[in-house]
């Protein structure tokens, strides 16, 4: 274990008995203490399976996991105590109140009561006003936030969030992101899955992409966005073109919107040169434009590209 590694996953395989395909195939991953790691992938890719194995809910077919240097099978109680899980599935209807639920969760892990800490969590998740309500009276988004409070109740060092913002409204999603970032500031390591790519873009330090049970890519978010992020400049033409003029065929360019737009693409390393030569070529060919806008590709576009090629 390196000094900064908190979680080590080695050669994990999972084959559910009733399924022809493995849900996970040879997944190895090292998570650094204090990072936010976003696990992305389409429905059925294996994200929840991976999280459920690490959190002890699902048994792997083979492979091993260490949390803080302890083996997750031999030292199950120790490793489980270091972990908090916000599961993808919502709680079943329950009669307990919000307050009793979080207090019980903390006790379950053998931690001494710490009501001021729990109170702070409920405030952070805008649930304090609901503390005396039975869980079954909460809305879907409130239940999701209660799951987060429950997962944090025993002060875990590693927090797994399996689609934390599914069904949470935009404003509360923001405050949840703030909470997650603050937790990281306090040294908590966070592994989240999400289908909202802007969430990963906003929060993650590193991104892993999983497809058909295989971890197809792990990379720093910033370098991923830089490496794959293409810049596009969209020109709105003064008069539409019926075909792409031959002079423009050396560039990565498309004609769109019934010939009214030219979409020029380039990768970041060659942006300035490419676009200036393109502008000169437009001028020489007497192709005039009324307007232009430029944009960088988002993580979403990068993600779709990667899945196509994996
Ligand atoms: N209990 C189970 N029994 C059999 N197959 C399962 C079980 N749980 C998951 N699977 C299968 O394992 C594969 C991975 O499922 P998993 O739930 O890990 O995907 P996911 O990436 O979390 O998807 P989603 O984005 O929809 O949550 C899927 O093919 C799924 O059908
Ligand atoms: Mg899932």
C-alpha cells in the first residue's frame, strides 16, 4: 500500500449465477486518500456491483479488496467501519423518525453518541426540520438525503455515493455537492457514481469509466478533458452553401443547418494554428459569416466518444 492509498481493489471478478455475462471482469483500482473519484458508465455496466462488493453487500467471484491496508474479508468489521454507503435504491417505507434513524446508524458501528455531529449533518442536508418525521412521510429527494445522513452518521473515512443526486432537485443538488466537497476537505475519500456528467465534471478529481464490467479508463479529470476535449467554432454564414467548398476539405469541418453553419473542430494542442489558417482560407474563398461562437466539448461528449470506441 502506498502512503496515499486508502482503497485497493485487485483483480475483481463477479459472475452472478443466473447471468451469461460477467458483471465485473478483472477490475483493479487504487483510490487515493482524500480524492473524489467518479465512476461513470451506462446502465448495467457494473458500477453498483463494484460498490456493493467493496461495501460487503455482494460477494465477489474472485479478487481482493483492502481498505486502509486491511483485507475486507479477514478484517471485515474494521474495513466496514471505515466505509459509508449511500445505496442506489431508496429506503423501504419505515416508521422510525429521521433522528432515530441516524442515531441508530451511528450505534450500529459501535460509535459513541455524538448528537452535535448528527445535528450538523441534518442541517447540512436540510433535514433538521424533518427530524421528528417518520421516514415514510418524506419525499423521494428527502429520503435520498437521509440516506446520505445515515451513511455519514458513523464518520466513515471512505464514502460511496451510488447515484446520490437521482431525484434530488437542482438547488439541493448544489448544496449536496458543497457538502461532498467539504467532506473531502476534512479528509474523507469519496467514490461516486452518477449519470449526471456535469456532476462528475464539477466535482471529481479522477474519473473511471466502466463498460460491460470492464474498467476501460481511469484518468485525472483535468488531463482527460484536455486530452480529449475538442474545441469547436461554429460560423453562421452570410449566405448558405450547398456543398462544402473544396478549399475547406483539408480541415475538420462540417456543413450544418441546411448549409447555414460551418462547424470547425480542432484539438487543443493545435487550436490557434488551425483556426487562423481556417479563417484565412474562408476569406480567400470569399465565404463570409455574420456570427461565430466557440465551445469546448464537455465531459458528456468525451464520455460518449469513449463508450463508442471501447
Ligand atoms: N442481483 C443480481 N443478480 C443477477 N444479475 C445482476 C444482479 N445485480 C446486477 N446484475 C447484473 O449485473 C450487471 C451490472 O449491474 P449493475 O447494477 O452493477 O450496473 P450499474 O452500472 O450499477 O447500472 P445502473 O447505471 O443502471 O445503476 C447487469 O447486467 C445486471 O443485470
Ligand atoms: Mg447502479
